[in-house]
């Protein structure tokens, strides 16, 4: 009974806190299993991943505290590092992830602190994995295809230098933000005068495509916005 009361209080406090909330993973978890194999590491997807996964923007959502770095971005927390089996590493060592190359425009934030990591905003290209399941955040602000190549190795916990004689493993993760052309109202992949007719139709029916300025409603100002979007091109 007490537990239920506490829970109810917590929920109402959260609801009273306003719009801020926790970010969304964006879909099912996709784990990259890290396994020790003798003097080396092996990486493997827990479930097969074919091709880039989508980064999502959640219009109007604002996130709590440090998580606000994800506000108004396309992001995903689906990829996570996860231990597979037991580790027996030398004393004073740890497992590190090193950024070998990340597409410009892709930002990476720590799963828990939301601090920029792995080269984002001038941060170190090396990040230490705690050994726990860790879903870092990957975000972008523009449509496109993004990738990050990582080397995972056993290193000295102080200097982060790879331990001699230990074999590292590499993996490339991929994401995408779909190219979304709002002025292409009839969705045929081209901008043409027929989109004008389509916009009029969308306006008359208050279809979602009517909203050209992205304010969530269909009003006459969206006509000016459509012209502007049309002239801007796709
Ligand atoms: Ca069109
Ligand atoms: Ca609008």
C-alpha cells in the first residue's frame, strides 16, 4: 500500500513538472555484444541489423536537464553495448571504444550523463565502457545517412593505451534521417505546379500536408509557407 502511494505521488509530481521528459529509445534495443575471447575482444550483433536505422524527431518534446541536448534533433538510443559472458581482464585495465571516423553532423552523447563523447563537440575520441548495458545517444539535425566506425579494445585504465598483445575488434554503426520534402504535397518525389493544387486540396480538407510552417495547424499562413518551401526547393 505504501509503495503504491509513493508511486502515485511520484507520478503526479512528474506530471506537474511540465513538458520535460526522458528521451525515447526510438524502437527495439539493438545490442552490440562484447565478448572476451582469450587475449582479444569479439563484437557481434545480438539481433541482425541490416542497413542504417532511422533517427527520429519528436515534435514539441523537450527533455529533462542534460538530456536537452537531444531537443529538436533526430536521434536514437537503440544501439547499446552489452557484455556477453564473463570478462577476466588484467588488473588496472578496462574496455575502451575509440572513434575511427564519424560522419560530420552526427553527435554522440553518453547514455547516462548526456555529455558529448567519441569526438562530438571536441570530446575525446576514446570512451571507456563501464561493462554495463549502455545505450549512448546518436543524433543529427539534417536528413542524410550517418555512420560511426569504432575500435573496441582492452587498454590501460589510466593511460587508455591499448594493452600489448591484445586483439581489438571493429564495428561500423549506421543511421539515417529520411529526406522529407514538405513542399512536395502530393508526395510524388518532385516539386511541380501540381503540388500547388495538392496544397489547396490539403488546405480545404485540413490534411496534415497542409501544415507547411510546422506549427501543427492548418491556417492561411501555410500558403505563404508553401511558396517559401517550394522556392527553397528540395
Ligand atoms: Ca510533387
Ligand atoms: Ca501551419
